[in-house]
């Protein structure tokens, strides 16, 4: 028996030692990886081509490493080190390159391009300004989609691989409807909303898109496409009508069809492309081509004015709005505290409120909006819209002193809904599980999700939704200097493209993040300032250590409990249900 216990304890001790050693080795590897990523020296040759190839993704904010931080991925070594650079860094880098004698021209490869429509629009605007400096933009692609061609159309020269293809088919979205499967399972979803265009939740109670929802979607994507089409046609030798006809008739399929219709200028094999770049760079061998990628160039050349004492803060509301969250969502409680810090910081003279949110919790949105209101009383607050400023995203920013938007920004969606599940019948039908409620009052279990609401309970929830809708329209009316009646006419949950939002008074001007910064500086009478960003994003190392310190089981239990808790609590939402594809 003693021998048995010696073996057991010996094995246990060996496992512990091995785990400790593995832990140190693993942390050392991760630390080295992160350190290498952070300490790579960014430099620019004395003569170079600025290369934009989207190996580093473009997002709202810079992130050093795009890690999947669940414990299983960490233990298996499944770490994705592809970081992202912010759209602001990208634009500022291109602006700097326009007047940098080291940069000869810009070369773009669109093959790995994956960005939101608003980011494409803002990047294209920066490239257009770059060309006005007299330097060229050359774009190459193996396959052009609608979005990548829209970006490429700003170029002096558009090139496609001789065997290349075209997926230029327009802009659209696909919406899935789940009522059929929910009916089979016995799950009933009860949707209570205000706004005939408020489509969030519609997928759970209907089998197809409502006429109002189809109307707003068709109008919105048509508006976005019209702005893109006009810019494309203005850059090329054909009309908007020509491009529409080619797309509708599926005439754009390969390199030959694109050249024939003058969408692209050349069809080159890689060797021919290299020879062409050599001719532009004035070298005879492709080995002598000197490239610097956009992310490296930004690190090397785009510097903050560290001597300036006064600051402009960029406050990022990027993601769904929830009551509490992390840096992947907008947590109402934490975000409100960030705004309070900006308000009390005397060195911050203006705030650019960058909103890229489809909305979420109405309660969390109001927490944020009320703090923005206090901030706007003491400092200029200039809103800059990214891909979304819809529902809760618009709620939190309607009171800004000025609103900049992109043509492709999904704006408005001023409406409210509440979605309440009834899964009691499904449990009985599929699992033979029956539930019985014991409560102190008649309606104590109305939001348990185990039964349908009765008539009085539906009226109770509808009144709640109506009150919040009334609050929403009043907030917009005050922020945009409109009557509540005028807001109600353009609200009803309808989503507008950014260009149309300006026409109806929901935004002020087409412009990107740099336009908003310049306006904020003028509003605060600043000529010498530096930019700071909030909230601060945790580094990859901090995230890893936080995840490891929690452990797999605790992290899983916390996330599961949080999900179940949120699902069981009554909530009203102001959010968008889907995205658009290009």
C-alpha cells in the first residue's frame, strides 16, 4: 500500500512540476512573441513605395495582436498574431506620405481586403487627396469585388491578373428568418416594439421580410450604391448607367470583360506587374524595389505632438451597447466612467465621439448619453460615425455639437423593441420537461421565459416600449433642434444611409474621422494639440495573463452565468439586426 501511495504522490508531484515548467515556457514564448511584435523597429527607406496589401487589417482601433484568448486556444498554441491598424492611423499615414519625399507612389493589392463599407469610403477619400499631391496610386488585384473595385477606382492605374475574375455584383444583405424552426421546437418569441420599420426581432416572429423592412433596406442600399457609383463613374471613362447595366446583365466576369469596358487599364501576369512597378520606381530589377507597408510606415512617420499640453480625445464607442462589457463591446457603466474622466481632465479641450455601433441596451445607452450631455456642457463634442450609428448608437450621440458621417453609415433606426421568449412548451415537447411557477404575486413569472404573456402583461411591456420610444424621440428632437413630431416622421425604427441622414437632419456633414478632429480643434481654438484615445485597450499580454489567472473552468462558468443572467432579465433594445455585404 505504501508503494502505491508513493507512486501516486510521485506522479502527482511530477505532473505539478511539469505544468509549472510548461507554464513558464509558454509564458516565455508568448512574452517573446509579444515583445518581438512590439519592439520591431519601424523604418522607411530613403526611396520607397508605400504598399497597402491588407495583411494588417483595418479596423476602428489599433490592436497589437488579434488573439483568440480562450484557454483552449492558449494551451494548444493557436495564436493569431495578425494585428489591426486603426482607420485613423491609415488615413494619417496616407496624408503624411503625400508630402514625404521618400515615398514615390502608393501600390495597393486588394486581394485580402476585408473592411466595413465606411472604412473603404474613408480610405478611398484619403487616397483621392494623396493623388492631388501629384503622386500616383496603382492598384492590382486577382479578383475584384464591388467594394474592392470601389476602392481601386480612385487609382491612376488599375491592373488585374490576366487570369483574374470579377465579383462586381452590387451591394446587398441576406436576412435569415427563424420562425419555422422555432415553431418546430415549440418556442414562441413575443416581439413588442414601436416603429413600423423596426426590424430587429422580426426574424424570430415572421417567415419573411415585412414590406416596411424591405422598403427601408432597398432605399438604403440604393442610396449607398448611388454614392459609390457616382464616384466610380467620375474616376473612369463610363457612366453610372453603363455600370448598372453591366452589373445587372452579369457582363463583368473576367479580366477581358473589365478591360473591354474600361473598368481596368491592364491585365498583367506577376512578372509583368513587377516590370511595370520597376519602370515607375526607375529601377531595372524587381530586387531593387523598396516597399514599406502601411502599418510600418504609420509607426515610423505618424507621430503625436508630445510637446503639446492640450489634447483632443477620441472616444470610441465601438460595438454593441450592453450594461457591462469589455473592449469588444460598449459597456454602459464602464463607458460612463470614461466620459466622466474626460470631462474632469482639464488638459482635454475637445472630444471626438467616434461611434461605430448598431445599438443594444436602451438602459445602457441612456447611461452613456447622460454623461455625454454633461460633457457637452463644458467641452466641444463632435461625433464621427463609422459603419453604424443606429438605434442605441444614435441615441448616445444625438446631442453632439456636430455630426460627421460617411455616405455608407447606417444611421438612425430610432425605434425600440423587446423580445421575450416562451420556451416552456418547447421543453415539454422536445425534452418532456415540465415547469411550474411559484410566485408571491400574479405576474411574478411573466418574464421567466417559461410561458407566454397574457393580455395585461403584453400591455405592460408595450407601455414600457412606448415610454422609451417617447424618450428616444425627445432626445433626438433636443439634440438636433427639431420638433418631436418631425423626429417621429423620420423615426419609426427606419435606418437611413449617411447621405440621406444629412438631408433629413440626423447628421450635418459628410466627413471622416480626421475631418471631425480638425473641426474639434477649430471649435476649441486649438492650433497645437495632441490626440489621446479612450477607453484604453488592454495589451495582448495583459489579456493573456488575465485569462490564465482566471483559469478555464472559472472563465467558462462566469461567461455562462452572465449569459443566462442577461437572458432572463427584462430588457428593451435599440439596435440593428444585420450587416450589409459588398
